[in-house]
């Protein structure tokens, strides 16, 4: 992708990341949040937090597979939007669900493991968002990369939080868990081996199509 195309694509990604929030606002004004609006908004913001975390983690594998650096231009934006929706998710819990009753919130965090896991994931996201600037990258140097590897821990906690939260249908959190497992596998496996495997798969597909 040419450098002249990066700004408009960034603008499009920025607007696309705001669509879930715009949808919630529209549903709120049109009385379309269902019988349990707080639960609906909390679930939606939490789901988009996890989705954006996985999108952020997928950018580096994509860059390595296609051999181009332009996907890296969108990593910070996606990560910050993940933090934005995580903040909304947390705000929904402490405000709309608990009404800033801090003693009750403390008891709830201690009592329910899924709340503790989600709260831990949000707390770990804060230093990543705070150090997302180029200035902090230069200041922290190698420690910056070590710190931002916590995103894998955060995503794992997010999947666990989701899995413990649901009571019947586990399909959605398991899908997120499967995607995260693939991304972790890509991270741990040799990149050259994965690239060769993908190239072989593409070549086999071309040969099959030519028959």
C-alpha cells in the first residue's frame, strides 16, 4: 500500500471502529436495547473490546505473512480503540450496574472470579494505553516491547472472563479462544515455517483449481 493511501485508510478504520458505539447510541435513542439495556450495553462493549484486542494481535502476523510493513500503521489505533471499549465496558459496570457503590463493587470483585479476571485485564490495559506514544517507545526502549507483550495475557484473561460469564452457550467465547490460540501459535512458531506452510497451501489450491 502506498504512503499516500495510509491517511484515508486510517480515517476509514477510525470511523469503522466507532460504528459499534454509534449503533449503541442509536439503539438507546430508539428504545432498541431490549428488556435488559444495561446487560446489552455491557455485553456489546465487552465483546468489541475482545474483538479489537484480537484484531490488534493479528496485525503483526499479517505483516509477516504478506512481507509488507503497512499493516503496522494500524496497530496502535486498534489497540487504543480496544482500551476505549474496555473503558466503556468498565464504566457500564461501575456506573449503570453498580451505581458507584464501591463497597459493593469490592465485594463483587472478590466474590465472582469472572469479575476479578475482567478487572485484572482492564488494569493491565491501562499502562499499555499510557505508553502507546512514540515518545514512550523511545523512552522505554526494550522495556516497551516487554511491557506490551502483556497484551497476550490481557486477551487470554478477556477470553476467560467471557467464558466464565456465560452460563449456557459457550460457542462465542470458544471462537474467540480459538482465534487467540492461533495467534499465540503464530507467535511461538517460527515465522519462516508458517510462511512456507501458507505458500504450500496456496500453491496446492492453485494446482487444484487448474485441474
